[in-house]
C-alpha cells in the first residue's frame, strides 16, 4: 500500500500525484489496439453484460500508434499548463498480447520524459507471470499501476455478468502483482443486479484483506447495445439514483484503509449511448465527499 502524502483520507489519484510529484499529473488515455479474451473467443465472444469500451474510454478505436496518441495527449496537457502525464492503457485487455507487442507499446510510453506514471488496465485472468515480470521491469523507473477489473467479489454476480473469471482469480493476480512491486487498483461497480449494500460491504472487506493499493468505483450504467439493455427495458433491472449511489460509495470507501488511492468515484459514459442513470457527476462527487467528511 502506498503511503498517503495527502492530509485527507482516501486521497484522489490527482491529489495523491500532486503531493508526490509537486505538480499536477493527468492521465492520457491510450488504445494499443488489443482485444479482450471475453470477445475474441479465448474465454467467450459475448463480452461482459455491462461493457462497451467506446462509451467509457476517450481513446477507444484510435487507430494511431501509441506514440502518436501520446504526442497528441501530451500536447493537450501542455495547452492546459500540465507538464506530467500518466500513460493509461485503457480500453479492452491491455495484457492480452505476446510479450514482444506488450513491450513495444509500453516502451513507447516509457520513452516520453513527461510520463511519470504507467497505468495498465486488464482482467485478472489475463496476467500470467511472464507478463507481470515484464510490467514489473518498468516499476523501478515509473510508478506502475496494474488496474484489474473485479466489479464484485461475489462469484454469483460475476457469472451473471458473464465475466468469465471468479473472485479467486483477482485475489491471485493481485497477490502476484504486488509481490513484484506493482501497485494494484481494483475496478468495482456499485448497484450490480442482485447486489445490495451488504454485498458491497463484503467486496470492500475482501479488497481491504487483499491489500489493494487503489480503487475505481463506477455506478452500474446501462449502455445501449450491452447485455443489460434488454433487462433494463423490460423493467427487470433498477439502477441507483444519485443519493443512493453516493451513500453506497461512501459506505464502501469507509471500509478500506485510509491510504487507499481513489482513482475514480463515479464513472462517465461517452458518445450519447447512456440509457440510465443520468447523473450530475459534480453533485454526486460532492455528496460522496460530504458523507466522508470532506
């Protein structure tokens, strides 16, 4: 678990990085062109019931090489007066490729002097030891985060979502990654079908026990074209409103160690594909922070 250089509990990634590097660090989302084992037939072809990469990742589908995407992203940051970047390999499964290809795209990020943080989003069943060894080779030069999609610690929920892995896979991947000096960020969805506050407390407690370093929270979002859409249209799936989500997010965080870095408090959906819920994100974030005492 990283030390908390901030004077507040549950530091946001932005404040954590500002305290650590003395200035603002901003993510640059990168699409390295990888697929997902739950789409390409390795594990399945239907994908997860909630997932639409184009709706949550600004870089999804960008055909340019990683170096060109970084050039453009860093130029945008400079225009805003931001000099340091976190290279964030975001859409799909960013360890689902041969080692040579992984090294090529990660080297492209490592070559930029503006990059001080490397974030790699992936699935817990897609990080064999050789991949973790390769990623760990960057950790002596960069703050290196392995972002693992858990969503829930309940296997019944993971099966319902069509995830193709169980919670034990996350625990194992997290343990092997942290043993190599990698920082682990868990992605969790609140308001999943069949889950209530008690189920989410169990997920939080298990993450605390597994010793994850960071967390990203997302509200369950129904996106057009995903597996959840039909159930939502039939009235079989309810989503959280702003206040209930804020209450459950705050309750979830309150069960984690106070050094846990919060990389996200609520998700964004891009491209006009969101069906429900429609949040005022600023209002939701304020409500969560108010419940946490600031």
